[in-house]
C-alpha cells in the first residue's frame, strides 16, 4: 500500500486536515505521496506531524509562527525523549524538517 492509498483510508489524516494545521497537513501528505512512501512511513510521518503540532501548540505558539527554527527545536526536544532503534530512525524527521522549511508552500495544490 502506498502513501496515496493509505491517506484515503487514514483516520489520523482526516483528523489532521480538519484541524487548525489542516493546510499544512495537506501539503505534507501531498509531498509524502509525491515521494512514493509506503504505508508505514506515511503513518509514521503523519504521527510525527501530529506530535509537532501538539508540541507547537503546547508551547503557546500560533499557527502563523511555525518555522524551520520551531521544527528544529521540536526535533531536538523529541530526540532527548525518543529511543532510536535499528540504526537510523524513520524517514520522518528528515522529511519533516525539509517539508516545514520555508513555511510549507501552501500555494501548491494538495493531494
């Protein structure tokens, strides 16, 4: 199952796109589909996106404040509380950093 198939069925994705960060979730999911990720990596990437959103809001930031600096601080914070297994963790951290850099170009049509 590829990312596009998974996104059509995903409850997590539906919750993300109907929330305050929905426009970002759509762009992020579109990029996951474009990259051709499988179900597991797509699920893991969306979970990481949800954690970023929760951390961002929990630290009192507004939607418009999301920036590459915030993403890097989140990843640093998360790495202190996350046990790495099996070598390199999932594809999500590198992708999350790349996707949120430049404040997610939301002018791009979403999938």
